[in-house]
C-alpha cells in the first residue's frame, strides 16, 4: 500500500483542504498519516478523524523584529530533525503540504530524503512558509490564475483549492427548518469567518431594516458575537458557528456575504453561490484577502466592498444588485476551471507516486 504524509497547520485554512482530500486518498488506496505541530489546532482536527498524527517542533518566520526571531530558528531545526527521523523510518511515497510554518521542516526534511513533495498555495501570493518550500517541491498547486506567474513554470499547476464534498450534499429544506424560515423570501447568508468579523457583523445589523423587507438572513457571526437584542427578530437567525449544519445553510442560501479567505471563497465558487466579498483590510493582514477578492471580481465570480467603504446604503445597494443579476454570476462560476481541485490534485499525486 502506498503511503502519503500530509502536513500543514497553524490555522484551519492550512488543515481543512487536507481533510477534504482524505476520502479520495482512501479510495485511491493510500495509507495516510499527518505531521503537524505538537499542540496546534491541527492536532485535534486530524486525530478526531482517526488519522495517525506526529507532532514536531516549529517556529514562526517573522518579517518584523521580535525576540523570538532569535530562538525560533532552533525550534525549526529541531522540527526538521524530528520530521526527518519520522520520514526516514516510515519512508512514505509522497508528502503533500498545505502550508503554514509547520510545513517548512517537514517538506525540507522530505526533500533531503528524496521523497517527492507536492505543496499547495491557497492565497493569491505565496506565503513565506511556502516560499521556503517551493525550491525543493516537485509540484506547486495554486488557487488563482495570476499566481501561476509567481511560481516556477515547470512546477506550477492551477488546481483550485480542495473543498469538502459534504458541502455539496446540503438540504435546503433542512436549512429553512433550522432557521425557521419560509420559502416566500430569498435567503442571504452572512459568514464572518471562524473568529467572526465585527465590522461586517455591525454593517449587516445596521442594514437589517432595509434588507429584511426583501430577504431572510442567516448570520454566522463568530464566537461571543451574537446580538441578544436580535434573537427574536423575525427573518433573522444568528449562530456563533455551525458544523454539520453548514451544508444545509449553503443549500438554502441564494446569496452570500463573506470575508475573502482563500478556502471560504473556493467553497462559494464550487457551490456557485453569488457573493459579496468584504476582504480583511491589508493593514490587518499581509493583504491577501484583498488580492483574493480582486481576482474573483475580475473573473466575474464576486462583487467586492472594501471595508473602509462599508456603509448601510453601500451594502444594501450591493445586495440588491447582486440578487437582480445573480444568474449572471452563477453562469460565470459554472465555467470556472478552478472547481475540480480534488480530482486535479489526485491526478498529480498518482503521477508522482504511481
């Protein structure tokens, strides 16, 4: 039986695409194991699925001055030695990396042992961890056509990002029942990310009087971000977060308002949900949500509102415009070549580890 080691961690975005690949890898007959950080969030996500998990030391690579910049290289070196010992003992046929700082010692250790590595970059521009892995990778999968120009031509492949297949099996009726909604009005779904997006939450709540005349709204607002004064508001349903119910809420939704994280927007594209993206501003991040959103707008998949321009009137006008032209967005998304990521990545894996 062929063996594959998956790696990636630090945020859910570096883990969930790996999880999305698991059914296809099992079907292809791969024995799967995972290397992550000692106690990162990826550990629970992966061990809960029954995947053998090994933790290694890791350190963050920072572009700014920080005392840990002097100690973390030693942690990375330790992680490299730990990963190399594991890989030497188990000799997998291939390593697949979703990025994050834990991936650097793993990919580098695999390359030193001549184990082929496929890495995936979800964002518009490669993150620092992936930049350190690209020189030794066999193939580099990416999410945006524009990203191809930033990668070595012989290694780069446009695949899109793997999306959990269960999201495609939602039941709209179950979603309506969960929210107490009817079929009389279209449904607007608002997603602020796992931590919630306070600016988006507030803008949506300020716009409720106007939006609720035309739409029912389900709002995934993030932990501790519920508004208790709106718990009984007709046509408006809040959740801090959902798990298995997400597929039914997606199936129910006619439109979506979302941040522009790479995995989130790939789900919208795969599900062909007309959407408005409100990217996290560049001052609060390395700016890739802004670039992700601009790419999706230029491809005709999304409308985009800059957070600094977010007012009640701007939001309401954008939602109404999107709903009026929703079929145009659906038709454009249906033509995308970025929605069959699992099949494309599996083809690469099979080619490298036949």
